[in-house]
C-alpha cells in the first residue's frame, strides 16, 4: 500500500470503535477446558479399564480338607474303565501345573488358564500339584488350596473326571485330571479313522 493510500485509510478509520464481543456461554455448566479435561479422563479410564474376567471359578472361600483326603469325581457318561485307568495313574500326564506356594487368588487364575490351554491344545490328561497344606500332615483340615481345587475342577465343564494321584506322582498332594476332547481333536480323530476308507454307495 502506497504512503498516500495508508494515510487516507487511517484518516477514514479514526472514528471507528471496535465492536464488543459477547462472552461465550459454556455448555454443560463448565468451561471448555473443564469439558476437554473430563473427556480426556473418560478416554483414559476406558483405555485403562481391565479386561472382563472370563474366569468362571468360584472366588469364595472353600472348606479346607485333610492333607490325606482323596479327591475323586466322575461325570455321568465317563466309562468305569476309563476312570479306573485314571485313578491308577496309567494315563500319560501330557501337562502339569505346580501350584505350591501360590495364594488362592493366584491359583484360581493359574488353574483356569492352565485347563483352558490344555483343552485348546487337545491335552486329555494333566497333573495338578496342589500340595497338602501345612508341613505337619497330622494337622487336620489344613489343606486350603486342595479344598479350592476340589471345588474349582467340578465347576469346569471340560473336566470329565479327577482323582488324587498315586504316591509316585505326589499322592494326595496332587490330582490327575481328565479333560474332554476338543472339537478340533474330535475332527482329527475322525479324519484318522476315515483315512483310506471308501464310503459305500449304498
């Protein structure tokens, strides 16, 4: 802009008064900063929210058991011969979980995850080592974790049967667990059975 034009512009604008701006009203009863802060906090809480607990196992106290008490359970439909073989420790333990020195809270999570993973991997027989509780076996009803294991295993639909182990595998401080076949394992067994067989035309 030339000097003459600038001078002329200033002369024309000398009497102009700026318009007053009306104060903005914050919606929701708070300032814009407050709302932004609240939104940020909600987003942070959503990100930090713990994943929903899928664990179906009872988290209440279970009755402690005697260290020498024999755990035994069989669902309807499990053949007596299969259960007898489990009791005798004649199934290979394809996986094991040692829960010694675990708190009840930790053991609940570990047992649930362990059994779920075994089922997904097609493991049929597993060994859980829960211990006998107090070091002095003569103390009655001292096996707290053992009492929980007895309750928890019954609550899991994939568990078909369980029985306290033979002395060589931990005796009454451990338990054999028999899991049902996964759908994937059933499919593989069916394919292996049908392999080489020609379906009849009839």
